[in-house]
C-alpha cells in the first residue's frame, strides 16, 4: 500500500514536471512571437519613414520621378561601358576557367595589356 502511494506520488510529480515544461515552452513560443512582432513593427516603421521621406522630396520638387529614372538609366549605361572597357568577357572567362583548372600562375587578359 505504501509502495502504491509512493508510485502515485511519483507519477503526480512527473505530471507536474511535464506541465511545467509545457508552460516553459509556451512562454518561449510567446517570446519568439513577440520578437517577430517587434521585428515587423521596426520594419514597417522604417518603410514608413523611407516612403515619407521620398514623398516629401518628390513633393518639394527636389527629386522628380523622371529624374530618378534618368539617374538609374545613366548608372546602367556606366556599368555597361565599364564592362565593355574590361575587354572580351568570353576571353576572360576562358582564361579564368584555365586558371582554375591549371591551378593558377597563368596570365589573364588583363595582365597581357
């Protein structure tokens, strides 16, 4: 009878421990959800500030939409010209491939000029 009572007490203690562990996991999940919510709020605040700043610049006439598009096109053109100045990309990639397979120590097209 005493053994049965001790076994029942041990079982009750294990159930209490399991319940405590479950509660701890729920608290951890709640903390993670709160951190995710905080991250989303900070992201939304940053986007709101950026869009407000862009709207104010556009409304004040400092940056027009057509000017922004022209700026992007000009940057793309500069990048393309830089790529063309570097030489034949096919020849460079072939030299790089040869460099990798041979273990290096060969001249690349940029070294030849």
